[in-house]
């Protein structure tokens, strides 16, 4: 039984090793002597005037998150569409439940005003 999980252990080791090694290499190659010119904010070669922090409305991010959720929904529904004729009835019922829950989430976001741009 332990032999079945060796592949997962190897993948877990690789998953942990690659980011750690990458961070160590980045730390070793970083600039050692920062100066004021290197610390300045660079924007298209033009010196910044005034406050450089721009505050975006959170609704733009919420709108993007909602788009991603419904975009991923299409990926989850694609296997159902491909194998529609071979699926048993309970699989179609679960797909319908999935669509109803997503539609309920869309209605909730709509009622909360997450779809408003202004």
C-alpha cells in the first residue's frame, strides 16, 4: 500500500524543493548594494510627482473574481457536455445542481451590487 503513495511523495518533494531552491538562488543573486537610484519607483522613465499610490475600486477586483468563477464553471461543465449520452441520470442531476448553485451565486452577487461599475 505504501508503494502506491511513492509518486505523491516524490511530487510533494519536488513541489517543496523547486520554490525553496528558486528563493535561495534569487537571494544569492540579488543586488548587494542598494542606493537611492535603485530604490526609486520607476515608471516609464519619468520621475513620479506627488503620491505614487493609486487606489483602485474594490468592485473591479470583485467583478474580475466573479468572471473567473464563471469561467472555471465552463471548464467543469465541459466533461458533462462531451460525455452527455454516456452519463447516468444521477450525474446529470449533480450537473444541474452545480448550475443552480452557480446561478444562485450570480443572483446573490447581482443583488449585492457586485455587477455595478459605478
